[in-house]
C-alpha cells in the first residue's frame, strides 16, 4: 500500500516540476501583473497627484487675497511635481520587481546549466 502512495507522490512531484515553468510564465505573470497594479494603485491613492492637480487653483486656508492665492498655487504646484515624481519612481521600482519575477527562473536555470557543465 505504501508503495502506491510513494508512486503517486513521485508522479505528482515530476508533474509539478514540469508544470512549474508553464505556470510561472502564464498564470504567474498574470498574478504578478495584478500585484503590480495593486502596488501602483495604492501608491497613487497615497500620493494622489491628480487630487492636488485638481485643486491647484483653490486657495488654501480660505486665503482669497492675492498673496494667499499665489502662495497656495505655488505650494500645490510643487506638491503636484514632487508627488508625480515619487509616483514615477515607484512605477520604475514596480517595473524592476516585475522584470525580476520574469527573469529569476531563467537565471536559476542558466546557473544550473553552467554549474552542471563545469563538473
């Protein structure tokens, strides 16, 4: 009886090893794209450059005189620029994370072949 269990486990392990690259580059990529999209969505919600841009001409603290409007405009403009730059940098961090996801199995396979060939 234990031999049948061992045989079934061995067959499942072989199938999983063969199926792993297929999953990694099909469903795994779709899964990782969803995670990256959530990372960007969360960063956009946290930084909210669009919200600052929408209110760039609204005076802060109810200061409707010329000085208040000028200070508010330039402060919000700087906020839009800095927050957009932060979101842009975060986009590249997420892009590098996604490219690492794609390249790690290739790198491991390449290193395995090199180490196996050097013996």
